C-alpha cells in the first residue's frame, strides 16, 4: 500500500497568509503580522523577504488558484516562483 504524503500545515497557513499580497501587492488585514512579518500600510517592511517568500510559497499559491483568474501581481513583480534573480 503506498504511503500517503502528509501536507505541512504550517506551510499551508503561511501560504494562505501571503496569498493576498501575492494576488494584489498589499494586505488589507493583518495576516502577515500574525505570522511574524511586520508590515506598514499592508506592505511587508522587508522587500527581500517578500521576494524570498514568493519563491518559497509561490508554487503552492499558484497551484491553489483557478485557471481562469487574472495573473497575480507577484508573478509580474518577482517572476516565476522558485527562480531567484541573481545579482550580478
């Protein structure tokens, strides 16, 4: 019998907290503050951490979206998730 893969509940919660930011570029409620990401007017204070979050949690976020919804803001801002831009 195959072993069932367990989903990481914490990862799912973090992805859900970042989802509004990934979608629109800001958060209206305090979801990010609840997971320890300080924000000012709905925008994370650390832009590098926001980009890193996109590359870490973006694949799960995109997988949870419907096919026929508009492109999320983070995709145009940070590129495809999982591919960090190298300074150089």
